[in-house]
C-alpha cells in the first residue's frame, strides 16, 4: 500500500486551506474598531467552508485509493460492503418507479458476482454520505462507516464543531444574531479546523495502512 499517495495529497489539501485562512485572519487583525465586528463575523463561514471542502476532498481521495485495491467480497468487512452497496440501496429508497427499482436491484445483485468489490465505487458515493452540513452527526456516521479509531470521537471536539456549524448557519442565512468583539472569539474555531483536519488525515491514512476494510476488522465495531 502506498501510504504517501493519499497522506500527502490530503496534507497538501489541508495546507493550502490553512494558508488561506491564516491570511484572512491576518487581514482581520488589521481591521479598525469600526470594521472588526464585520471582519470577524465573515471568518466563520470561511472556516466552515474550508472544513467541509477538506472532508469531501479526503473522502473522494480515499474512494480513488480503494478503487485500486483488489479485494473480493469474501475478504471485505460489512462496513465497506455497505459502502459499495450504498449507492444502489439509496437509489431505491422511497422510490415509486418500478423500472428504476428493478434496475438498481439488479445492479445490487450483480455486486456479489464481481471479482473485486471496490470497482463499483464512484465519487457519487460520497454525496450519499455527506447529505448535509458536516457537523457531529454526519461526522460520526462517516467515522463509523469507515471504521475510524474510537479516540476520534471526542465529545468536546464534536460539541465545538456543532457550535461552529450553528453560528455559520445563522450567518449564512443573513441573520444578525451573532457578533464578535475580539479575534480570540473566532480563533478557537480556526484551531478546531486545524486539529480536527489533521486528525481526519490520520484516520484516512490508517484505513489504508491498517487495511480496515478487511473482514474481521469490524467485528467489535458498532453497526452502521
């Protein structure tokens, strides 16, 4: 397994996003007393935007790496089998179109006859996972699906992420319910982006390094 292939790609993605946010924070520091409130408020949507964009990039990069792996259904654990089948399951969920149901049911059935299970993975798989803002609930689903380490699920970190998301949504919807007086009020969310993003890279790397997709790895993992 070529560890550097995905580790370095995700790290480079993090670095350019981190650099851009750093520049925006430096600009905010130079704002005068009449501008500082608006400058700080504008940083919140940018921090969240880079977080969501970063997660989607990493997951798509992971899918690209999984597609290269020649693993059969008999060797794959239930979490990753669900990942491979997820597209077909969600295509017929709440569907009333009989022909569409037949089509995707057949594709789902054909999955068991493929030589290698990850051949069917596409970027569209990520869209069925990241269906809303990436707060704690979505992040927890991602972590469980991909067999992240137990210590990734930190309650305090997830709570801070939900706080960022809540504030971001209020600002994005044009509400004026939040104001910030000092850079410290917003810097904690930048630190959250830094720490959570680097932890996310580590977990993506472990999937390939420890081959978490293989049967037996999910024996003690909570079901999805």
